[in-house]
């Protein structure tokens, strides 16, 4: 059975089975279902996301490696916190909201083997003024870079500090809920912008193709040569029937199933049955309507606009930031796509900031920071966020000494270094500590999120047909493979419906349980956007700077119609 300690209240959440969770501390307890409904006990409210994490849909036994590694630390935390009492009532939740200031809930660091658990009350991040504006009081990325074990290995790009200019921004709720805005996106964005269509390895041989859908638009992306890819509108030039409905391999032609009109895989016309009955049509039907294509880092991009800028110009400095990590030497280890009851922007923006960690992912704080000190940068058409592997939690006033942070980071990096050595050999010795243990969750406008460095994660977010209240979120893992061995084949897509939890895809490992927490929020956010009396949302000046950067570009492409 699953069990977690709340990082703020110290209450223990124990799975009881059948979707029920017991929340307890000292003599007080409460029993809830995993969606937050109270059933009995004197604790009548609890953290809904930790209830979901402990009692909600789970992975098969033995899959969640993170849970297994931290089991000893969790058990020690339970023993420690049971020596404290909670008064009857709502303290399991109130400890988060800040109404509890009991000295019994002071910081407790419990070190058990390699695990460390920190429970402390919420006090709020007071922030600090810097030369570039207000930032979290927690240790900064530049400060941990300054203490890196191998400063000579730090690439110049990691030192860049380029926050999104401006302050708090208001964005209209209508662009998340209105069919009008969806229709504008189709015309001004999806028909004109460079967009990730597939991985090169999804179509490894000449004639292999995928069907790429975005809103009601559909394209066939096909490999036509060793390093050549083409993309066509997925519609017969005769009467519009889709040429292909599913992905395929080794095609030698694209023949319409309706009347048999046929084109070569290079797009040129092969045959019009009864062509005598279509005088003067051959010239117009001589070639399938084509989108532009380009590749970078093992990804295939398309742009339906024949007059668009080159992909290289659109990417800007992005390839330079990724060059050292040799994405071409990774393979697609996993690919899961889930339909979500939320607009694609609502969905995407939940994964563009760490501001939500303290409320949505409390279990992460027990063994790490609270996300308040992430670094956020914007560069042209893409933006970056850097997570910091340090047990700094400004919201809970946890600020370990720098030498302790650097020592812990060095140990973590060495463990990662030796793990990677088994796969990529001594190439791992060219990377500094930060490249091995700090995450970079980046996104290229409008909807492509390749994480940097050695994180395996890539996200993509798309509209689900023409329903502005639905979207598709995809999670891809890219991983290196052992030197001297053949490259593994690309994993196929595992589709999940709107009612299927991420944990129905056990190949995702522990990330699936974390994404279940995010997906628990998203339909409620979408409904709330429609119920909201004020027709706008607020975006923070810094911690939501990546989201502000997205809407800055969105305004240029969609709101202003400039493309």
C-alpha cells in the first residue's frame, strides 16, 4: 500500500485500498476517497493532490522506481511525525494555507541512507531584489553553477540569464474557451507555423509515413530518401477523400480509396483513372499539395505555409543550446498520448512553470525543493526553465548552507555520471554537474517541449479536432543507447482516452503518477475559466515568465493576425 508524508503539515497519508486514504497525525485522523470526499474522522479536509497521489490510479507493482528508492526515507518520516499531535479539525490542510504556526512543525531533516526527508511549515517565499528584478529567496541557478565541481565544463549557454521583460500580465479567458479563437488559431497559426510532426525514427525507411493531425487539418509525412522527408495535405485532389487514415510503412504510392487517383511518394501524379473524362485537369493535379519540411535533433517539422521562413531561422539559438547533448544519438524509448478535457493552451501552460509544485505536487517537496527558485529565460521563439537539484525551499524557509548543497549535488552528479557511463562511455566526462542533475524544461513556440540535457522528456500539446475544450498531450522519452549496439526501433504511440489515467501506461514509470495530479487539475481549470466572472487571468512577472512569453508570441501570430 502507498504512503506519503505531507511536506508541510507532516500528516501521513496511507492508502487503505478501494480508493480510500487515511490521513493521520498523532491522535487525529480522517478518511477520504482519493478525489477528496471526507468520509469520517476529526480531520475533515486534506490535500486533494496528495490524496490523489496516494489513493488514486496506480502503476503495477515494481514499476515506480522512485517510490521504491524512497521507501526507507518515507518510513522514517512516518515514525518521526507520529510523535507529534494534530488538533482535531482541518489542520492537515491549514498547515498548507499558513494558518498553523506551531513550533512542533519546525524543520526536521531525517537522513536515512541515501534518502532525506524534510517536513516544515509553510511560511511563504519573501523573495529578494536582484539586479534583474525580484526573485525567490532560494538559492539561484547561477549560485549553484558557481559551486559546480567542474566549472571548466560549463557551457556558456548555461550562464545565460534572459528573463521575459515586463511585469504581471493579464490574458483574456476567451482565448482558452472560445470557438472563435480556435478558428483563428487554425488560420493564423497551424496553417503558418513550424510544428513538430514526428521523430525521424518514426519513419526509418523510404516509403514509411505518419498521419499528422492538427485541429481539422491533416498531413501525410513520408520519408522519400535517406535524409529526405516530404509532407502533403492528406486529401485527394479529386473530391477530397483522405488519402491515408493511419500510419504506414514502405508505401510506393498514395492511391485514393474512393476513385483510385494516385500519386507517387514524391508527390507527383501517377494516374487518373479514365483520364479522358478529365480534360485539362492533369496540370492542376500534377502534384499533391505540399507543406515545407525540415529536421533538427532527430525531429521532423512541417510548415504548411510555402512562404515561411527557413526552419533554421525559426529555431534561432535553440540548436546551439542542445548541440552538446547529441540528440541524434538518442532513440524514442516511449510515446504516450492522452486526450484531456481542457484547451491545448490550458493543458500546455500547466507544464511551463514550477509555481504549481507546492500546491499540486506536495510529495516532491518531501525529498526536494518547492520550485520557487527555478530560472526562467526567453530567447526568440523559444523559452527555457531550469530546475535546481538543491534542497532549498523558500516557501518553507529551508536554506541549507552552500557547502552542504554543493556536496550533495556533487554526490548526485557522480551517481548520474557513472550510470550514464554504462551507456555512453567516457563521453560523460565532458559534462558538468549541472548538466547531469538539473532539469531544463524548454518549449519551442507554439507547442513543442523538448527537455534539455539528459532528461528523457519531450512534450507536445495539440487541439483535439475542433473542440476548443479538448486537447491531446503527448509524452515522449528519448534515451541514449549503449555504444556499439544497433539503435533500437522507435516505440509506437500508446493512446489513452480522457477517462484513462496516465498510470494505464506503465512504461512511463513514476512520472505517470505525477501527471495524474496535473490531469486532475486541468478539466477543473477549463471549467473555472468559463465560470470566472473577471474575463482574464493573471500571469506572474517572473515565475510565469515562460507563459507570458508564449502569449507574447501568440499575440503576434493569432491575436494580431500578423503571423
